[in-house]
């Protein structure tokens, strides 16, 4: 319950005016046309219904809300409730990546939220947000397995190469660097303790996600949206599209260098490349 309450606060006009940014999208009276909102990985839809109620009933906005999840029995239940309430909500039983596959991303979204969409499901939600030109993005990631698996392979590769290198530790590192294993020092941080490897993967995954959003013209912050006593997955990536679309060239340079440093490929980049949406 506390997570949903804090998430709702993050969507409020005050909540999205962070770091000196402003966005009038959710200010009552700022827009008369329909505001399209999508909750990806909506699950029980507590957040979906609460968000729609706050924006429509309390703030008087004209909103259409979509909920997307794979649990068909829940989707049917949610659609029945939405009809009984006469609310403009639509719930779809579909993988996030395949939502509305026939519209070629023509349905634009103004706000995208995802509360604890597991692992790459968060990346799929971010893909939908980017290709549908969402003005506001709020995602609370969960279970960063994808990049952790890449780091695990790097550690195994490092150990195998060190076994073949021979010599002292210093000479081993020099031999490994000579054959192109440049991330040796980075992997020394994580190769002994799996918990540190997972925490590093968590941090890197969300750093890459935030930088990709920045490279697409968003102002981004990563914050704690709820105390850790409620959930360990308490980070929120919140972003809004800059009106001028400004992108600092240093952002892309930092992203490329960090990829090279850790020898990984973020899943969101892979998804964007498949959809011909990468910046290169």
C-alpha cells in the first residue's frame, strides 16, 4: 500500500517537478484532449485503478488508462470492474513487448508507469515509452538478472584466461590486458562475492537505463520512492521529456565508455536497435 501511495505522489504535478524541471501535462486545465497512460506489468492493478481515480476524479483530467499484463484471469476481472465503474480503462493480456503490435507504435502515450516489472520487462516498458513518445516515465525496476548474467560470464572468462596466463598476479594481468581483456580491474570488484556482483549489476543496469533516457532527450533522476523497510526494490527512475529535446553530447560518450569498461550490452539498447530506434 505504501509503495502505491508513494508512486501516486511521484506522478503528481509536484512530484514530477524535480531538479528544477517543470511539466504541465498533469496540471488541471493544462490540456483538454485525452491523456494516454499505460501501466505495464499491472498485475493486480491496484496502482492502475488508483492512478486513474486520482487523475480523473480528484484532478479532473481527461485520461485514458491502459493496463498490460500476462495474467488473463486478472485482465478479465479488471475489464469487468472498469466497465462497472464506467471508467475509460482498457486492460490487455499481452507481453509488454507485443502490446498493440498492429499499430506500428502509432498510439502515443503521455505517461508510462511500471511498478516492479521483473528484469527485462522494465526494459520493454521503457521501449514502449520511448517509441510512443511518452512525456513522463516512472518505473521502479525489479530483479536485474540480464546484466548480472553477462557479468557472470565475464568472471568465468577471466578465471579461465588467468589459469592459462601463468606467472605472478601482476604478470597475469598484463598478459590478459595484452590479449584484450581490458575490464580485469573492474571484475576484481565482483569476482569473489556473488552479492556484490548482483548489486553491481543492479546499479549498472539502472545507470544504463537512465543514460539511454537522457540520450533521448529526457531529464532523469533515480530516487528512493519508498523506505527500504517496505521493499528492497525501492528505486524509482523518473523522467520527463525536455521541451527543447536537448541532449548533452557527453551523455552518449559516457554511455559508450561505460559499456566498453564493463564489456556488457544493456538489454534496452538491444531492443531499441531491433526497432531501428538507436541513435547511431
